């Protein structure tokens, strides 16, 4: 089954990807054979991964996470999907207006 994953790069940025073979892909990233983004930001560390039933679903989730800001990605990494309530850009904007 395919996976969506998040890597923390040496510069403390995040990389979001998907793959059929998580161990092989991690090895590629670590050896500098993965994406150009991670090639120049090694070493990388796997901080989150989730298996999905289809490539289509993996791709959808990957693109969703790629559209998120750092705060929301870190909430997913630390607490999973249930920790994301109230962290969307609209929720953050409304919270900022109230402050």
C-alpha cells in the first residue's frame, strides 16, 4: 500500500512526499538520490507517515499537506489528524482578528 510521509530536513524545513515503498524512498532521500529539495538539505529525518488504500488517496493527502503552513504540519506530526481543529488559515485569521 502507498504512503504519504513528512521529512524534517537539516535546515528545519519539511518535505512532503508519497511512495509505494517507504523504506526504499527514505534510503534514496538519505543518499541524496531523492527529490532535488531534500538533496541539498540532508540529513533528513522521517517525522510522520501514514499508509493509504490507494495511490489516488495518497496523492490527495500529499497535496493537501503541501498546501498547509508550518504550524498545521507540526500539529499533524505531533498529534495526528484530530489535533488540526482550528488551525486552518481561516480559523487562524479569525483568531487573529479577535486578538
